[in-house]
């Protein structure tokens, strides 16, 4: 059918736009701290500030982006967000050209605001496909993230020396190109207008919802899973360079880390349906602990690679598990404010984690960075283990 073909084509273009977004994020993850090391003076403790700026921009723009698209529509919102990202990349590139750390950080923050808009691609894909094709739509979007794990770091690696006198200028010019491709993809997508839904049941106050034990565990899981991942990942390029490894080695490790973040998404939902959210979050926390064990066991590239792959899968299980668990704690009429509050907490925590990672890495070293996240992973593991056991015992035999 023509309609079916149109829907499939729109989903394909949405996946392409998602791939451009995640490729941009991969470039930032793998190169921003290394750019900062070149732009800073003797004090290198602020090397992760640009990455922090990205996440801060995302956190601050998440709710405004939702409001913008609610009023103007998803497609105009996506195009506006992509334009912000292109402007941010241009500012970052120019700041590298004039050797200005503050300008580079502001450019990175502007790219972060673009990411806030792009985070709604997955919801728009469901709007396009309809409820009956929800799982396929999400799978295609996550495939875009998987592809980006290879594209982003490789772009950064092969373009960082494109301009000999201005190292890393190339990757940020490439982000502009990725943004233009994203505009091309979104231009061909037909997205239904957002509609206000009426609900018979009145919405409860936000505090009443989030004080539920299940809601607390869900939010904490997403926060710790995302912040713990960002904390270790942000420090990784700096740690690898400090150990005598090359920027190319760092790009390769980050590339596989991003693949590990998105690759499991094709079956994480099925695992949650079969074993429950608490068990999947528990496994994610165990993988986070195992990541720390591997990271502390040596400083070879193989140690960094395995630790970051484990960290990526840990993020996937904890973040998706926590997000899914959260949806069981509120009514449809309460979804918007709970989701917005959750995302604000998550990205606010991630911003704090990425900033402190650089300070700890430069002042105390790689071991301290990893030991710092261990108690948080352990706490979530203990809580979800007992919660999962309690839920299993409560199920009818």
C-alpha cells in the first residue's frame, strides 16, 4: 500500500536523522575533552567542562523543547533543534581556529540544546508508525544509534588532522555536515500533529507520584546508570592519553562503547518482558561493577576496551529498565510532568558527573574515578535484587 510505503520511508528517514544525532554525540564524546586539553593552559582539570556543557544544554532545553514542539509541531521543532546544533558546531569550530576555550564550551552547550530536541525522535517515530508498529519503529530508531557508534568516532579520528595547524577543527566542521544531512532526512518525514489527550482521571501532584518506592528506584536507576556511564566514559580519553595510548586508540574504544550502548536495545525490551524491570536493572548494575573491576585490573588498551563495552551494556539495561519501570508509576494524565522531571534529574546528574570526572581524573587518577562509581552501582544492585525477589515471590505460582 502507498500509505504503508510512505510510513516505512518516514521511519527510515527518522532512523537516518537519529544516526546523525548520535554520530554528533559520538564525536563530542570522543574528542571534546581532547580539544579542551589543547585549549587549556597548565590546569587541565577543566578538560571535561565542554562535555559537561553539552549535557547541561540538554538538561536545560529538554522541557522547553517539549513545549516548543507541543505548540509548533514536532517537525518544526526538529528542524529548529538541528539548526541550533549547526550553529553550535560552527561556534566550536571557530573557537578551535582562534584557540578559545570559552567559545568552544559555549558551542558545545549549544549542540547540547540541539540534542534535547533530537531526543524526541523516538517518540516521533512511534507517532509516524502508529501504536500497531511501535516496536518496529523503535527498533529502526535504535539501529540509527548503533550505526552512529561506528560513524561518529571514525569521523573524529580521520578528520582531526585535516587542518594541520588547527587540530580537531575537522570533526566540528563534519558536525555541520551531519546537521545538514539531518535536515535533509527530516524534510521528507511526514509527522502527525501532536494532539492533546483528555483524561477522565485527575492528575496527582508530582511529589505524590515520585515519592512512591517504585518511582524512586526507577529514577535512581536511570540517574545512576546514565551518570555512572558518563562519569567513567568522559574520563576515558584523558586516562588513555595519560597512559601513553593514542587518540586513535581512544576513538576506537569509544566507538565500541557506543555500539555496546545501543546494540542490546533490540532485545532489552524482550528481556524486560520476560524477567521484569528489577532483574534487568540488577544485571545492569552488576555489569557496572564488573566494568570497575576490569578497569582497575590494568591499563592496556584491552582493559579500557572491555571496561567500556561492559559500561555501555550496563547503561542500556539500567537506563531502559529504569525508564520502563517509571512508566508503571503514573497515569496517562501525569506522563508529561513525570517524564520531564525524570529527564531533568537524569541530565542534571549527568552534567555534574561529567564535570567532576575531569577533576578527579587529572588530580587523583583513573583508579579513583572508577572506585567513585562503585558504591552507586552496588547500592542499586542490592535494592533491585531484593525488589525483584519480592515481586517474584508475590507472583502467583
